[in-house]
C-alpha cells in the first residue's frame, strides 16, 4: 500500500473514532491504467468531512520529507471557485497535509495556499513555513492522539471547530 493510501485510511479511521461523517470521493479511472481515459468525471477533492456544523471539502496530500511543491496541490482553482460560488460560512475548501519526516499534520484552505504562494515567492513550502503562518490563523495544526486500547495514532478531528 502506498503512502498516500495510508494517509487516506488514517483520515477515515480518525473520523470514525471522532464521530465525523467522512465521505471518500473515488478518483476516476482504474488503478494501474496507463492510457488516457475520455469522458471520466474529475472530483473536486478526496474527502467530504461533516462534523454536524461544518462541511469541509478536503484534498489529502502527503510528503515523505518536510516540504511540498505548490504544483502538487492540484484542484486549487476548482476549490477556490467552489468557495466563491457557495459563500456560506460553514463550507470550507482546502488541503489535509501530512509530512512523514517530521510526523506533522496540517489543514490549510485553498485560498490560504494561494496567499502563501504569493507571499513566499518560491515553488514549495515546508513545515517551518506552515508553523510560522499557524500563528496568524492561516494554517491549522492537526494534533494526533492514541485512543484507548489501540496501537496506531489518530488525527484529532477537533481542528474542524477552528477552520
């Protein structure tokens, strides 16, 4: 199982434990396919997360190191366009980010990614950049915890209260 799929499973398991409704939107096409497919739908994101008050459309991205290039954050334009058309305060569009090297997790809105890209003037961002902007409320750190009688950490889905 690849690293991205493990992160997706972690999100789903964490939502189940926290009582957050988590809907996984499947990607179009077949796994392992090498040809271009025509007439397949493209999902706006990987997950829809609903905690009873807020609905978050989230694209999950993982990095083996401590940085991610802006090019890897696909669907940014679609997420920003959707947010502008909806204009509801309890709808959120963004990214769930995992940095495996430092074992850190973040949530950042699609619009904040755009602002970050404009202010950094570089092709990627790292954990230090996100921790700096966390102080300004642009980025949300996602804590982990170990549930009773479990072996693997889960994400604290309480970050949804603060987005």
